[in-house]
C-alpha cells in the first residue's frame, strides 16, 4: 500500500483500521470482484480497500486441467499511519 491508496480525508482525520475483504481473482490474474466482509468502522477505508485491490493487486491465476480459472479468496487490508 502507498500513500496514494490512503484516502486524503482519512489521513487528515487520522483514521486507521483493518478491512477484511473477499475478492475474486479472474482467469487473467486481475481482481474483478471485491466485497468487504468485516468493515473497519471507517466507511472511507472500507471503500478504499476494494478500490486499491482492484487497481493494484495482480496474481498468477489458479489453474484447473492446465487452464487458468477464477478463484475467490480473502485478505485483510490494513490502513495504518506512520
């Protein structure tokens, strides 16, 4: 995560938190679906988590019978100011 991923208003308000998400990695390795499963309590951070994941995270896709397939997975996105 970079400073560009952190909502500017959240930086000014010193908002921090962890957002649990469930997302789908498409057959091309990009994240094409994302949903918050456990919110941080800060809606701006929750929205920013899925926005950042869809924009920046890339994967080697899962395969089935040698062909790339979509796969759902989960992660935590931590917003922490230093």
